[in-house]
C-alpha cells in the first residue's frame, strides 16, 4: 500500500492529508495517509487566527494580496483551489461560513472576509480533524523528526517519540511545518532544516505582519492612541509601501493592521542594513490644501485659541501634542501668532509625520514570515520538490506571505490541496 506522510498538523498539513485521503478514495487506490506532528495536539496556530475567530479566507483575491517576489507562482496555485472552493469545502465538512464586507488598503480593495458563523476558530479545526478521521487519516503526536532520507524511490523518516526511536517508510512526503512565526504554536522553523537536507535554499525567514519599532522618543507621547491614518514606508527617497487604516501608537513604535501590511517591506530593508522611515498622514480625510485653509481660517477668526486646542478639535490630544513637540512649538502658542509659513509647516507635519523605523517585534509577535523554501526549486503545478522526487511542500514553509485578510490561510488551503492531490498521483488537477 502506498504511504504518504505529512509533516506538520497545521492548516496546510491537515488540508494536504484530507485531500490525499479523499483523492485516493475517488480513484479507488489504497493509500495510507499519516500526519506526524511534534506538538501534543494539532492546529494550535489555527486556534489563534483572526483573534480566535479564524478569518479563513477572503472572497476577493488577486496578486496584490501576496507580497513575496513571485506572486504569479502563488496565484497559479491559488487558482487551483480558490476562495470559493475553500468556502465550498468547509461548508461540505459542516462549517457554516459568513462574510464581512469592507474596503481595505490604499488601493480600496473590495475585501470580503470569510469567517465560520460560530466566530470560533475551534469550529474550523474540529471540522478538519473530524474529516480526517472519517477518511482514515492517522495523526501521530509528539513525534520529533531527526531527519528524512531518500533511499531509492522511498523515504526513511527517522524520528523519536518519548525518547524511543522510530523509523517510518514513505512513498511520498509532504513537508507542512509552517514558518518561524509564533513559534509557541509549534511552527518553530525546524522544518527548514528538513528541506535544507535535500539541498533546498531557504530565503531568510523574517517576521512579517508584525509591529514596527521606532527609536524616536516622540512615540512615548502618543502611546495608547488608535487613530485612522495612512502609513507610507520609505527607504531614502523611494516609497516602498503604503496602507490606510487604524494605526496603533505604542511606546516602542507602531502597530495595527496598516502597519502589519507594510511591515514585511520595512523588515526586509532593515535586514539589508537600509535606512527605513515611515511617513504617517495623521488626517488622511483632508488633503494638505484643505487643512491649510482650515487652519488659516481658524487663525484669522479665533486667533486667541491655543494651537493645541485647535489641533485637539481635529485629532487625538496626544497626537496633537506630539505634532507640536516634534516641531518644537511651545504648547501655549496661540494660533493667531502662527504665520502662514508656520501653518504650512504644521500641515506638513500632520500629513507626513516622520518616524524612523529601526526594527520590529520578534517572531513571537509576527503573524507570518516572509521568506522560506525558494519557490523556483518547486514545481509550479504540483509543489513537488525539483530536487527530490515525491517530496512536496505546502503552506508557509514556502517563500509566500500574504497580507492580512484571510490570504495566508487561503495559501495554506490551496497549497495543501495541490500538494495532497499531487502526492496521490492526481497531478492533472
Ligand atoms: C496570531 C495569528 C493570527 C493569524 N490570523 C490569521 C487569519 O485570521 N487569517 C489568515 O489567513 N491567516 C492568519 N494567520 C496566519 C496563518 O495562521 C498561517 O499562515 C497558517 O497557519 C500557516 O499554515 P501552515 O500549515 O503552513 O503552518 P502552521 O499552521 O503553523 O502549522 C505547522 C504545523 O507543523 C508543526 N511542525 C513544525 N515543525 C515540525 C517538525 N519539525 N516536526 C513535526 N511537526 C512540525 C507545527 O507544530 C504545526 O502544527 C495568523 C497567524 C497568527 C500567528
């Protein structure tokens, strides 16, 4: 009997195992599917997704939703198992889904976030595990994989359980060990070594969808504020990324969804020792001209008011204070004492508030990683390794990272589906 082993019982690994077992049934082949997981339970990261609600996909998807270098590769795989297939699959295994519509980002993408109707990520995990049981998928927990060797056409997986050595013989192996993001969930980066042993190159994994750190003391003034804004990331004169949404200010720097979305670009540039800074538009609803006109009018008609009082009518008081502090304007300054060129400077500060970016929070606080197994070393149709026949990859171990909105789980489902199908031999998907 053909034996397929999946390493890692996370989102992509469970999907790959279920798909392989299901395809085997469909083509009436006897195939044993076993998942080897080093934690004592499956899908710990799934339980944390979407703040415990699991944003399992998004009805809208295109290349802009992925940020790695080869987004065409990603979309080619996604097209084999689209968000509508994800919804149909989860509905078919008993998960009722619902959507929350909205526009996101600078591009105004018409996003439609999909969640389980229960608002519980556990619903998704339990449905996957139950489907696996129905299809005869075995999951072994607490398995430490030492190495995987290719012996002729087969693989030998050398592992241990509670200090007892075990050898598994496999016809096909799917590595689905995730990245280094949130390592307490089990995805601790150990899977990269399994891939490296077959000669695969790993694009340096770095935290992504992560808060950014700034050494600027002004951050302390703004700590605790959540405010709508637009963030643009620059290196030198070059704008690298931009995003709109609710920015969270903290004593260490900035966080919130728009910051997460641009973070992978900032982090990769910092890793190349480039200088990185953010320009934040603190009142994106008004353009510079309108803001200038408004402040000039207030200066003429209410000149006795303090500038701080005027700014506090437009934005959070801590942010107004930070704007004035960063321009070195005393807090008691009256708006009537500000010249037109002073007002121009204030407007510039509000529309392009500059923060130096010096780093990011650790992998512990990252939702995903950028980097991973180089895509050009895998087959773009099947996700089979080009370096070892019948070895497959799926999920975040590959050099794929999506923006927030359900795109990382969609990659896990799509790539798991493709690798699981291909491992059975159903290569023509
Ligand atoms: C806090 C948080 C919130 C998130 N929210 C969302 C969201 O709402 N929507 C979304 O799309 N994405 C979200 N993500 C991202 C998403 O969870 C991941 O992209 C996805 O889980 C990756 O799936 P995976 O199968 O590649 O890896 P994982 O789900 O991490 O699974 C990997 C599995 O492999 C196991 N493993 C690792 N190494 C080994 C080894 N050597 N031997 C055996 N087993 C091993 C791990 O224990 C784990 O069970 C979130 C991530 C985090 C951290």
